[in-house]
DNA sequence: AAATGTTGAGCGAACGCTCGTTCAATGATG
DNA sequence: CATCATTGAACGAGCGTTCGCTCAACATTT
C-alpha cells in the first residue's frame, strides 16, 4: 500500500517538512483537547505558528491534517516498538517483554493513541484503508513473535489462534488508553501489565 | 446516579414518549451512516418523520439527541443481557454462556454499539458520567458471575483480577464490533466466540 | 346545536453565526 | 526584479436554534 500523498504546491522540500511537523505537533495537542471536529482550521494554524493562509499552502482539506496526524502517530508507535522488541528470539520471555513494552508505549503516548482511536474513523474512504493497514502491521509484529514461540514448542496454537491472540494483545494495550477513566482508579501501569500478562498467558483456570 | 432529564415544554406524556422513540430510531440510523457531527438536526427531524420545529419541541440542544440515543442503546444491551444471563449459578458453564450470549448481543447490535463507542465522547460533561456509569454496570454483571465462581472454588482470582477479567470480556466483546473490518475476514461469529472463550479461560500455556 | 373562544402540537422561513476555503496584496530571498 | 512564501480579509455555504404563525380539537357560551 503506497503512502497517500497530500500535495501542496511545489515548494522547498525542507520547508514543507518543517511546516508539516509544526502542523502535526500543533494539531495533535488540539485534537487531544477537543477532538478533530471541534478543532478549527484557524486554531490549527495558530497552534502551528503560522496563519490560516499558510496552512492551506501545505494541505488541501482539513481532513489532510487528520491524515498526517494519524500517520505520524502510527509511525511513532511502530518505531518505538521496533526499536525495543526482539522478534527473533521466540521464547516466552521475549513475548512477555514485548507485551510489557507495548503497554508502556501506549501509556507514554496515551493521548496520541486516544486521538487516533477516536478520530481515525473521520478519515475519508481514501485514507482510512492506508491507516488501518498500519494497524495490521503492528498486530503482525505480535503474530510474528507468537509464531516463533509456536515453532520453538513454547506453546501450541493454531494459525487462527495466533492471529486472534495478537489482536487481543493489541486491543488490551489500547484499552489501557481508552478506558483509563475506569482502569487508572484500580491499577498502576505496572500492576496492569503484570495482571494482563498473567491473564493472557494463563487464563483463569486452576492448574 | 439519577437519570438526566431532557425537558421539553409540558406536553402529553404519551406523545412525548412516541416522538422520542421516532427520534431515537431515526437518529440511530443516521448516526450509523454518518456519525453524530456530520448529521444535521434537519436530517434527524426528517428521519423522525416531523419538522425541524417539532424536533426542538422535544429537545433543547442537538446533543440531547445523542444522549437519548446512547441511553437507549445501553438499556437495550443491558435488557437483553439480564434477560438471558444467569448470575446466580456460579459454575463454569454459566460463565461461558454469559460470554457467548454477550458476544452475540454485540453482534446483533453491532451498529448501535459502534455508534455508542464512537460518539459517546461527544457528550458534554453533564451526560458523560451518567453513560459511563451504565457501562460499569454491565462490567459489574461479569464481575458478579466471576465472583460467584471464585466462591464456589471453580477457579481462584484476586478481586483485582476479577475486575480486570470482567473488563477484558467486555472489551473483547466490543472488539468484535469495532474491529470487524479485520475480524470478519478471519472468523465467523461462532468461531470468534469459541476461540475467545478458549483463550480467555485457558490462556496459551501448554498444559 | 350553532357560534365562539382556547389550547397546544406542528411547522418552516429566517436569523445569526461559524467555519472551511480562497486570493490579491505584501514581504522575503537571492 | 523575479520567485517563492506568507498573510488575513473576504466569501458564502451550512449549521443549530428560534419564534410567529396555523389549525384541528376541544371547551364554553348562547
């Protein structure tokens, strides 16, 4: 899937990158507070440090801002994961570490994750598949680790089970972000990681 | 927590109920298609079968419609659950049945559940806590079943684990609704129920 | 029972405002 | 001075909300 371009007029590459970064940074902080729909293009421009006219030199439609923001957040999460997770080992500890690390990333970027989770649906038919695909890539990272474990006989799962389990890890990580209104009253992040890891690995059956 | 009222002028009780029902039905079908923000009060009125003027005889602000819709959906889900789930047994089978039944309810009402999930955040500071509380009540149904199982020695969990597990069931049920773009390609509902039940109860460890 | 008054649900044109978007003018650069 | 970047006033479509009006149904008077 090719990256959807958000063309502006032909300008200096460096400047475009710089302006886009200002824009993304400003927009994220606004979307965190008020959501995409309640945020005004003028507010985005002001928060980015330039005028409404300049904003429209670097995007075509307001929705382009949302696209750029979602794109950036996914990249941020994926980069952090790739940087810290070892998908080659294939033992139980590296799975546990991957889960723990992923949950910590979600915690660190909880506002950003929340923005994406709540606003991605407002993307048009063009951009949405591209963004959803990025999500599947991240799920695939967990699938990969799980598959390696199965190969090594650490536990045994069907392919169907592997994929579902990977989705579960992904969603239960996000849950720490989008249900914090309930969860933070009950657990610290460390408790959450420890408990979820236990429940994920062992289920609830007496053994 | 008392039900937040959405007062209109003093009118015949029966009629108010009837109009509200028309409104909720029309609004849900619109919100499903286009979301709350993209839906116009005029469209809501038209879909409800009356005029924009009449709409405003029964609400004060557009947001009131969203509140009524969320309220209705939660009640619908809860009613179906209460009707079918036995919280008194406290054995493994009634837990499995509760999970299966809940997942089926989410499937049946997937559009409604999706609407709530995506739009509830747009509720104001007044209504949001009331709606979130309804959600906790549903989580509490699972907690109750789990607690009874623990009492009966079916399995053993700390109170912390019970609460988290209940949240997990709740969220993984909703996951079938909000990630159907990915999940429906991989599983039928029955497969999903069966696999999730297995993973929830047994985890992934070799035994 | 005819004439007259009262009620209140229903209506939709009109209002005021917000917001996304444009573009002619101005500034900066080299 | 030619080129590119920036600006913000202006635009106009679209929105939520209001309010004066209509009219059938019912109540009261004659």
